[in-house]
C-alpha cells in the first residue's frame, strides 16, 4: 500500500456510504415485498484504488464489479478477495477474453454472439465453464453495447449451443431518464424479457439473475425486481478518470 497517499477522509466516507447504501438496498427490497437479503449490492470498483476497495471488503462487501480487464488484472493482487465474488461488467473485446477467463466469477457484459463464442472457446481450452449474463441494450442507444431486445431471444438460442458458457440472466444500463417513472419503465421491460425467456426453458440458459440499477437509479431497479444493483460513485465518490 506504500504507493498510495491514503486519504483518511475518503476512507471514512467510503465506510459511511457503504453502510448507508447497504441499508437502503435492504429497505428497498423489503418495500418490494422481498427478503432483506434478496438484492445483492455490488461495489463497482473501476478507477478506485485498492485501499478504498479493501475498506468496503472489510465491511463485508462480497461482490465487486470491474470494467476493464487490464485495470482489474493490475490491481487484483492488492485486494483482499477471500470469499469475494468478482464480476466483469464493462465492454469486453474478443481479444481480451483469453486474459480474463478464470480470473472472474461472472462476465455480465456478453453483448454479441461472437463474444459468447470466444468466451466458450477459451473456457473450453482452460477446462472451465464460464457463467455470464447477456447484456441488453434496453434503450437501443447507439452509444451503448448490448444485444437489442429484438435479437435477444434468437441470440440466446444460438448461445445455448455453445458448450462452455452458461447464461445466468440479464444485465442492462438503461438510458438516462428524467423521472423515476421512466426509469421504472425500462427496468420493467427488462424484467418482462427475463420472464419471457425463463418461460421458454432454453438449454443452458437460466434466468436467475437480473442485474440492473446503479448509483442513480438502484431504487427504481429494486422496485422492478433487480437481483444485483451495481453501485460505484455513491460508495466510492465521483470517479477520476486517468
Ligand atoms: C460504472 C458502472 C456502474 C456504476 O455506476 P455508478 O453510477 O457509479 O454507480 C454500473 N454498471 C456498469 C456496467 C458500469 O460501467
């Protein structure tokens, strides 16, 4: 930890934020008629230095999400990851797949059949089966990756034929919304796709996890049935990109 100048104030605010958001997530779950522990809080750790991440882990955080392969591999040895689940949540290029397979517990950002194929191929070569979520571009935005709602089902049928990848649910980042009602509309749409696909009972495609909701909209997401909320800045503070 020698190379970091520790900001004690920031450490304290990470602690306060983490505890507050965790309570809030529990409250929202109960309000939605679910158990207090039904919704998992993921700490999104992109651009965050290890000491601050370790603070959240020390407080009991058991799920982290990283965006970039290189960044994660560069800092993982400094993290207290015993018993902590790690997900890749950022856009993944096929040429980075080889480096990340076996390093995380789930890839939430499967955004094309081509990527799924490469994940299955590399997993097979390493003797692994990789759990993934299909990322849905629920607002059909040019700037975002993900499968369009229209191609989702067909793509999942194709992925179901691949031997070393298992789809466990859906993930999405909806468009920035003006109101909570608009946010809920997108989340409800994703949940409906989740239910429709579950009803199809496709081989190797399990609809168990709905990953939706971030710092600004996690409450709306939980109200619409989210299983994992991915929270970064509300815990660690505004990101400084470098
Ligand atoms: C950065 C990121 C988040 C967290 O965003 P915040 O608004 O900081 O909570 C969640 N999901 C994905 C895919 C992200 O890239």
